[in-house]
C-alpha cells in the first residue's frame, strides 16, 4: 500500500470542490473527483489543475442520492491506491422555493443531496478507512449561522450537516477518525452566480460591500480551511465548525 494519502471529494468539477483537489495535490494527497453527469462543468479541468500542481486525480461519476453509488465512489480510492484517508462531502444544490411553493418532492430532493448525501458519503468512506481518517462536511452560512428566505429546505439541510458532523465526531473518535465541517460565507462560485436560485452576480457585488473584508470569498480560501481540517495539523480537532466568511458573522450592523 502506498504511503501517500488519498481522498474522495464530491462536487469537485468546479468551485470549492475543485480547489480542494488542488490544495490536496499541493499537500501530496491524491483525489477521486466526484462528478454528477448533470453538472455542466468539465471534471477533467479539475484533473488538469491537479496535475499542474504535482498531484494525481481520477474522475468518478457520482449521484449522492444513491447509496450504491457512494459505495462505489469510496471503493474507487481503494481500487486505485489501496487506501482511503479523507472524505470531503461538498456536493450540494440550491433551489429557490417560497414556503407556499415548497412541495414535499422539492424538499425531499434537495435533502437527499445536501444532507442525506453527506451522510451516505461519510458512511461509505468510514467503512473503508483505517485509523487517523478525516471527514469534512461543507455546510453554509445559510443554516450554519443565518436563515435565508425562500430557501428553507437548503437552510435546514446545511444546519443538519453541522449536527451530523458533531454526532459522527463522537461516534468515530474511538477509531481515530475526525469529523469536522466548514461554514463558507458568501463565496464566488458558479452556484452563487445563479440568478434564479441564488445571489446572482449583482447580488454578490452587493453582498461583498457589506462584508468587513470588503469582498466575497474565493473558493480556494474555503479549500484551504478544508485542507487544514483534513491535515495532521488538525489532529486534535474534531466535531468543530470553521467559519470562512471574511468577518461577516462578527460584524455588528450599524444604523
């Protein structure tokens, strides 16, 4: 078995997931890139960026709504490199639904990706990890800290990620597996640029003006936090949430 660590990353064709794979490459960690075929982004762009940074990655088609697929996803790391050390559950969808229009079907579909999908990935990964593994869930400022009108299902799911990570941190600690989460603030990604379901470009500009750092965040800044939580530098950190928001949540509103 190789001495180099390996990781699985969901939602890694773009944004935070892609930058996490790049950060791992720089740290000498190989990655299985989880890609949903409905995602318009090319996962092989992530592979190219990983290689540019001295790393190695393979692409694996994945729908986190399927337990069978998350099992095959986690197994891919073992098949490629004989080990699985890190799992990053980053895949998520955003849909705008005011409460009167929030059907059971819309609620269940988003939950199956944004919350239950995280559990499925963690369950599959933990079953294949030895000691000293690391699981990192990607939550959101919406649900992790704030409410977001017309996004009750998304907010509930992202709040649930925090509870899931806390419970698993306690459950898996005897095995040496650490479980933490990151709470990204307003980050400039393809998802937040969505004019219908999220902020849109103009909304991102307005949000940046209200953040103490004076701008919205970049995906690589969240990836750096994920890399830290997955590293030996965080060997005594588990069950915690790391907010990456440019000071948004500590900013006192002024009249």
